[in-house]
């Protein structure tokens, strides 16, 4: 065990892939790649930079001496200059041109934009994986009637598959937001200390066309479609707020699903996977707690709250830049992605092994079905010549009396017997029982589910299905 604090997002929750994206190796090797891209672009535009210098830099992208960088930072109190100096020591020929014309945000901000894009791509793949699991589940159970709930009170029946379609629908909204955010991803480029590119205009002897080309070349080398056309020293911090708003949306959807499952597990209608050797409670050995779903809700709450950080940071930036964003940003953005990754790993695990108990679902549905059927019974009685208003009052009276008996005496619902005994309805108990078929009360739910899954959900994730989701295991 270590004496220092280690984030549980690293030790318990997030995948190795997501952890790597926010690691020191990813960050500082990307800084070096950006310095190489800058040098190559400056060389192509006519500055006195040799291929030998660039090759030397390229040979040392990954051999980062972190101890040496820490020594430099302790003296200089500047993380970027510490790594410029460290890089220069292993690239003596390239040392004079490393970071030429750039400010700290050239490597810092561009790296953040690169990492966020790669992290959101990983999120997109896992999100599609969850949707795939739920699509299969929805189709399997599209015809299984179940009691629906409004206000968590029994309501008109639906199907288990249709309920899953509701979960899928929210995830598709999230996927649309993910894809839109990725579609507009850009780099900062090389904008200089206040965004005017003054140092580059000086380097290129006043040639504005070369200054403009510089950003385009860097973007191409870093596999981006372009750079933001204007900025201060930094890219707008609204970009961070946009990314975390997308993650917050995913967290909201995941928490809604997990909460629903926790309620259903209480009712013994559905359960999250439970392994043979898993312990549900240290005290109560019989328990099967929905601990993964609870963990989803817990982490989702964190992500939703964390998304406020970049929103507040964006709103409080001064003029061309201040530095009160930095400490907050490096914590809030990374942890939002790590927590979202953990949520999706749990969501994949749970949806990959959902357990359904049809007999318990039927038991609950049949206990309430007589109340659900009263509208049909009323309409049939009116067709036979009854007075709608009088019959409505009788059903209301019978329903409340039967419900009182259920609640106060713990007895079974006897509503059908009461209606059969009332001559005003002119119907026998056998006729009433004949119409108590659950599938007759689910409306269009089976058709809606099949059309939605096959026509909307599956096409939306088709391009992701061939890819590897990477590490989706959960540690606890």
C-alpha cells in the first residue's frame, strides 16, 4: 500500500485505456509530437530548421526523463519550460528551435483538445456497446407484458422490451451529442500569447499568408480538420464545458436506467447479474443487493456535479486569458472522463447479463389488471345499453372498496367478482376472466419496440459494432 492518496477512479473504476489517455506519458509525449509538428510546419514555410533536428526530436518522443523535468520545474516554477529544457537535453541539435515562437498553451491546450477527442471517441464506442446490449434485450422481451408505472403507482401495462426502448432512446440522444461534439473538434493551433500570432508574424518577416498556413499544417499533422480561427491565448473554455455537458448527459441516462433497475430488483421482477461467489451483505447472507446499479448512480451524481466546474471556469475567464482555469481544469476534465468510463463499464456489465423473472412480473400485473381493465369493461357495458355515467360511478365505488380490502386486510383483489355480482353490468365472472389476458392491454408496445430498435437504434450504432470496446472489465 502507498502512503499517499490515489484516486479510486484509477484503482477501482476506470479502464486502463481511459487512464492512459490522461496519463503523464500521453500528455508529455503529445507535447513532444506537437513540438515536432510545429518545427516541421516552420521548416516547410521556410524557417532555418533542418531535417536532422526534426529526426532527432522524433527519436526521443517517448523517452521522457520525469525526474529531470521535476528538477527543472522546481527551479523554474514552470511546467512547460521544464519539459522544453528536458527535451532539449536529449535533443542537443534541435534544442535551439524547440518551442520556437510558441507559448505554453501551444502544447498545453492543443494536448488537452487531442486527449478530450480521443477520450470521447472511447466513450462513443462503449456507449454504442451499451445500446447494442439493450437492443438485444428489448427485442427478446418486446412481447412480455409488465405493469407500467407513473409516479411509481401501477398504470396501464407496457412490455419489458418497450421499457428497455426508453433507456435506449436516452442513450441515442447522448450518442448524437457525442458525435456532434466530435464533428466540430478543432485544435487551438499556434496563436501566441494573446491570440494575435505576433511572434509568428515576426518569424516569417511579416508574411501573413505563411502565418495562416502554419495552423493548417499543424492541424493536418495532428489529424484534425482545422484550428479555431480566433482565440486569445487559450481556446475558449466553453469547449471544456461542452465536452463535460455531453458526459453529464450520459451520466443522467445511466443513472435513470440504474435507478429503474434498483426499483425493479426490489420488486423481484428484474435483477442485475449476481455471481455465484458474490456476497450481497456482510451481515445478511441472503441479500442480493443491486450494488453495480448503485455504483452507477453514485458515479453519475459525481459527473453531473463535476460538469459545473468548466461551466463556471468558462464564465470567469478574463479578457485574453487568466490562469485560474488550469488547476481546476486538469482535475475536473480528467475525472469526468474517468468516471464516465467507469459508468459505461458498469452499464455494459449489467446490461450484458440482465435477469428477468416473468412469473413475478405476471403476478404483479395480474394483481392490478382488474383495475386496468375497468375502462374496457365500462365500454362493453355501455355498448350493451348501459348508462355511462351511472356505470362509471359503480366502477369507482367497486374499485375503491376492493382496493381498501387489499390495503387494509391484505386480501386479494376481488374487483371482478364485485362487477360480476352487479346486475348493471350484465357480465359473468367467466366472461370477465376471459378478457384478463395481459397482452391485450399493452397497446402498440411490441410493434413500437421492434420498429424503434430495427429502424432507429441499430442503424445508429452500426459503424461502431465492428470495433473492439477495449477493457470493459470491472474490478469491484
